[in-house]
């Protein structure tokens, strides 16, 4: 990769080029900058309720993860095959993966679990594009806390990734408990979560029931390079 006059590069591939742009994107303090299907996106500072949910989940996970794992709220996870660089609300990653790298992101496949909490700005990406990217990276578990789900606020645990598709392992309505399997082996009580003002009216999706269904990305595949 050749940098020309400090503001342009001649890159060997699309990933190097878009990652270079991402690193140099200047955004207001507190905003989150990601790459979604080759497009640099900026999302505003999350709401107080959003931050509270993330904190509650993080505290619960810290009780059960190994001592040499960490939980990060601003960690970039790279999926070059999809021209994706995601910054999830929470990412559980072995600390060793951060110590051996001197970069601003880590390969997404190093994560053991990612958590996304939807907002009006991020909901579609969280449900579709990032779900497909996390699956393609091989992240074992993806927890989606979706207070804006069309059928009512829900929490869904995805797992068993195959290609860019996850299987739905468990789903429950917002406010009910949901269990995570080993290596976490924890039940998160979402009844402690603040109720968002803009949440849809909950529907009965069952409490922590295993659902044999799949989600698939509708996003176009990244161009072959």
C-alpha cells in the first residue's frame, strides 16, 4: 500500500483501502465509526438506557468468563471478506488476542461472543448485515437485544454459524430471562433492563425456548477481489 501526499492511497485491494479510510475518518467525540459492506458509517452517542443495558450485561458476563478473557465496548472487529469492520456494543475476546496485536482492530473470529443493542439508527445493520458478518467470521454466539423488533421487543441468541448464516438458539420477549450456553453458562435477567420509551408492544415469543429457525443476510456479497 502506497500513501500519496498523506491523503490518498494506492492500495492492493479494497479492504486495505477502506480500512485506511476508516482509520482517518474524523467524527464527533462519542460517535461510533464502522464499515458495513464497504461503506464507512457513523452512529451517534447511544442513549442512557442503551448504555445501562450494555453495563448490566457486561457485569453479568464478568462473573462467569475466564480470568484471561476481557469484555470490550469499543473494540473493532474486522471481517475483510465482507468489507466489514464492526464495533459491537460488547465483545468478549481473550485478552491474549489484544496483547499480541499493535493494530486498531482484531479479526472478528477471535471473539467468543458479541452483543448488539439495537437503536433506530443501527437496527437493520444489527439484524441483517452485522449478523451475517459475525456468522461468516465464525463467532460462536451473537446476542441481539432488540427493543425495536417489529413483532415486539425481543432478545435473540444466535449460534452454530455456517457460512453467513446463524441458527436461532433461543429467543424471548424483552424483560424475560435468557440463558447462554457454555462456556458462559449464565442466565441474564432482562427484567432488570430499563424499558425503552420507543419499544414496540411485546408479544409472547416464549421464555428461553429453543427455536429451530435460521436467519440469512439479504446483503449483497462483497465484490470478489
